[in-house]
């Protein structure tokens, strides 16, 4: 089977609100840019289309009926995936590897600024018998429980969470796509009142409207269309047992990310991810999750991620840069598009197009996303840039 490669990317939005466009128009804008980047005509060259979306986020029943037209898939094979954009990308990779599809387009979008009842939608993911009737003031309270559990297990404290929040938000100032970036210090975070103890507003990523489209091709086609293909060496996804229930959740951990990483690393032939890759774009919708993700991905020893942060290991000039883009804390949570946003940033890095936060000599990357509480599905991909030589 030929390798699958990313030959084009496009995006639109990544702002708290985009009143100038509907979600369909946002999809069209991102798709137009991706096809131009790949140098393909969707009506002539693309064999299948995948869109990651959920009816609940759209406020429209059978929202997938609106998927084909904005991305060029009218009267063409178009499939929707009820999950994160990286899950749709995994499906695209499988299609390409069958040998029946030369080029596949993957789309994911979010328009939370249009959602009047965001908290209520999150509550629907809670257990309907024991937890949903309680009517939690904030259905994302699990973030705080995870933070407390991680701190108790590892000996980390609020200052370590504040370090992640301050670094990511400040780092995003060099990224034109990071609309939530700001010059934030550790003291700013520590002196702020917790929203969900121990997490402050600085520790929790805000929501943004966004659309991202990725064009994937099999290797023999990709090398003809571009001199900067980014290969998908491995990709996996998994869901933690007991989704939506508090009793079965592994507090302060992300077992689904460890499972997804095992799948992706196995496909990519990776034993030690730290030595086999150069940087990572990982989950950080709350500061604590970046620490947890690093351990689950094998990028830090068990319970040691916060100590490595203290030593500067994950800074831009550190031994292993993490979230050079500023992550979701600087760029925002784009619901089902969040994984493709992390992927977009990794692709730009590997192509040498990341601007102010461009790393030197990077050839291979890890991308990891998580759908967040109360659901616990994780996605992990391993990418190789055009200079990797794999």
C-alpha cells in the first residue's frame, strides 16, 4: 500500500466570532484555500470528501446534508464522521490506502459563536440517570477534577499549570492564527481567581469559529502535485471505557490517548517517540491536559512532565518543542475542528511556513487531539515532512 500524504491545507476563521459568514460559507472559504494550495480542482481531481461534524453543534437535524456543496462534493462520494477532524483524516488515510482513491478531501468546522446553549449540549454527554439531572453549573467541571487528580498523583502544583498557560498564550503572539494569545505571566495566572479550582480563566482555552480543510493523496500522486508533501506515517484513535460517566473515568489520566498513540506509533514504526520525532502539537484545552498528554504520548516519564517544563525542555529552543503554535490556549477550541487545527500547525512547521514560531530543522512531528470532557476520544498522528527521507 502506498503512503498517504497531505498535499494542501486551508483554513478560515480561528476567531471568537465570524458574523460575516455562515458555517457553510466558512467551509467554502477553507476548502477554496486548500484546493488552491494543493493545485487541484475538486470537481475533477478529488475522488471522495469527508466532513467531521455533529448535528448538536449545528443546531440542524441531519446537518451532513449541508456538507457536499461548500466543499465541492455535490453528487460525489461524501461521508460525514461524527467526531474530531483527525478521525475523519484517519478515514481518508484508509480510503487512500485501498488504492481506489487517489485524492481525498477532509473538512472539519465549528461555529460556537452561533450556539446559544453550549453548556446544555455538553450536559447531554453526561450520564442521563445519575449526573445529568444534577444540573452541574458547568458541565466541564471534569477538567478541575482531572487537574486535582494529576496534581495529587505527581506532586505538581498550580505554578506548573500556570507555566503551561503563560507559555502557550504568550507564544501565540507570533502566530497570526492565534486570536486568544496575549502577554501572560505566571503571576497573572496564579493571582487570578479559579473558575473551576484549580483552573483559572487563563488555564482554560476559549472557543473559536474555524474551518479547516486538508487534501490527502496517495504517494505517487502527491509527489507529482507538490514538492512539499507531508506524509501521514501513522494515525490512530480510541475512546476511554465509560464515556460520559464519572465512575469509570481515569482521573488525571487520558488512557484513550495512550491507546491511540500505540496504534499510530506502531504504524509509523516508532519505538521511542522522543528520539523519533522533533516536536509535537498536542491537546491543551486546559493547561493540565498538556501535561497529561505528554505523559500518555510517551514524551515524558510517568509523573514527570511538570518537572521537564520547569527545566525548559518543551520551549521553542528546548530539547523537544511542544505546541510552538501556542496550542488551543492561544488559538482556541474549535469543537470538531480542533484536531485539524493542531494538524494544520504541524504541517506548516514541516513545510517551513510557520512564520514567527518556525522551528529549525524539524522533519517529523506528533499531533494529538482529544474531544474533551465529558467524552474522552483521543486521536494521534505521526507526520513526516518533505525533508524526512522516509
